[in-house]
C-alpha cells in the first residue's frame, strides 16, 4: 500500500502542498490500487498482457474519480495507471 500511496504524489507533486488533503481517503485509495493489482494478478497469472489490461480497465475509472475529486483529471489518472503498471512490471520498485 505504501508504494501506491507514494505513486499518487509522483503523478502530481502539488498534492503534497494541499493542506486539506484527506490522508485517510488517500490511504483508502492506495489500498484500492493494491487490491486491483492483486486481483488482476490472481485472475490472469498465466498471461501478463491480460494482467496489465485488467489493471488498466479496473483502475482508470477509480483513479479518475480520485483525481477529479482533487480538482485534477484524466491525464493524471492515466499517468497513475502507467506508474502502477511500471511498478508491477519492475516488481514494485
């Protein structure tokens, strides 16, 4: 969960400056990301391409809702999904 928590800020570092940022909401979102990744790996373990497609399909709408609530949009959501996919490919580095 910690890795995904940090990825949210790599997409838009200005979120770190937001004094009204709800950390419990952010932690819940990081947990949702971890759950999406875990589910995708469990259900598609024989085909890495399907793992990535599953993560993209399930995570993009969640990321969009999260960033939209923070006053951001689809570009940030897409960047987050790509960062998550990169971390999955590289083993959570």
